[in-house]
C-alpha cells in the first residue's frame, strides 16, 4: 500500500485546524471553516483566497527536440510558442482516451515546464519516459522539488505585490515569468483572476506565512472543487479519464488536428468527424436536490442515458446543477432529463456547462 504523502505546507494546515482528507495520494486540507466551505468559496469570488497546490506534479523538458517532443505527447500546438506563454491541453492514449490534462509553460528557448495532476504523477511520468525514446531531450520529474501556492480572486494582484513583493501586474492571462528559481503564472482554476507561485519548499512556506499573517483566507479542496465546477472547468477522474476523450468532454478547441502528428490524433479526428457516442453537458434541476458524482441520468421515459460527473448546489447562483456524461442524442440545450437521487427522480434540463460567468483578467 502506498503511503499518503504530505506537501511542504502540511503542518501549516494543521496549525490552522484544517479538516484533512486524502486526495491524489496526498493528505490535503478539505476546509478550514467550521461553518463549511461557503466562506472560503465566497472569499475567492468576492476578494482573494490562498490555496496549497504543492501536490501538483512538475516535469521539465529541455533540449534540441523539446518542442517536437512536447508536440508529440500534447494535443495543443506548441510550435513557435513564445517564451512566457502557457497552453492548456491533454495527453492522450492512441485510442483517444485521456492520460491527463495539463498546462505547458514555455520557460526558455528549448525549455518547457509541464504541470500535471497529483493523482497522475507516477502514471504520467512513466508514460512521458516511455514516449521520450528517439528525442534529444533532458526530461526531469521535479515534483519533489517544487512547492506551489495559488492566490485567486479580484484582489490577488494587489496581494501578490503588496504582501509578497512579487511584481506580476505585467503578466497577461495564461502567461508566466521565471525569476531565478521562482516561476510566477497567471492562470487560475476558479474562474477568477489569479496567480500561481512555484518555488522551493522553504520559499513557499515563507510566502504562506506572510499571506496568512496579512489576513488572506486559506482555502481547501472543498471550495477549489465548487469554484472550478461553477465555471465548467474539468477535473481529471470526473470529466476526463482514460474512458473520456477531450472530444467527449467538449474540449475539442484544445485538440489541434491540423498538427502534423500527436499521440491519439487519428482516433480523435475520427471521433470528431463521426461525433462521439456520449457528450459532457450541464444539467440544471428544477428542485433543490443535489446531484452527486455517479448518480444516474434518465430520459423522460425513465431510461438510463448517462451519469453525473460532478454536482453541487452552486453557492454563487443558488441553483442545483451538475455536469454529466450522457448519450449524445440528449446533449442539446433545453433537453428535458431526470436524475435519480437515492429513491426519487428529479426533473431538469440540459444547460451550458458554465454555470457562473468567469472573471479572468484578459
């Protein structure tokens, strides 16, 4: 049995009285508030919140063939990508199933920084090594070196500069910069403006202490999930998996089929042309019942047509909503469906997956 790992901020969470849970092989804070996740969720929506994301994995790719290698394993196109740019995309199996979704940072002339999901670090690393043969690159797993924090919310730019002394106002959405051993980026997984800071464990611990002392709200995995869900962002294992392709998940814009080649291209091109058997949709219930992961979606005749991937009573909109993978014939907006919740059936309709308007600083 694998031992549950700890991030470099683990003791900080315990000092704050966090409720801890195992996630992706790490002991992580679920929430810090006895009143539930709502105060943390709203802190991000209205002001700023601080997240420990040191559990995420980091892989560096350097060398003559770095660009060609990344293009080979990545659905998006890094050809001619300027230094400081970040792209989102997927790594896929030959059959189109998703190995992982990730961010690719261009940090040097022949140098890339890949950010992968915590639960997939070992699997991804093995897969990347397997497909590195024949490429002149230096491939390194730096997951144990880097700690990472994320500041999310409309006040995050001010806090980054005022409290941490880290200049970031010049960063555009989905860009980054390297300052010695520190990487600062502006992406966000909450639908709000936000920054990520990667650095050594000691540096990240110092940043955390300064932010908490300044009164920034610590936020756990609970609100990280509700925040990303409200703006329709996927979580690997729910909206993406080895059985759920980017095309099924509605992420075709991050699959560049005009690229010369990448792993899974043929299968994804065929699926896009023919149309996937299942599609990821948003569903809004007419009642206040809460749909959860794995609950069955039914058509109006009571026949199973899919499953809920993530569901909540959305804190920002006061609506019971979910994302669900359903048979494609039921994916059209306003299609009436039902969800089996315990022993009752609740009616609803198909809506857009983005339940809350994003507030990124473009």
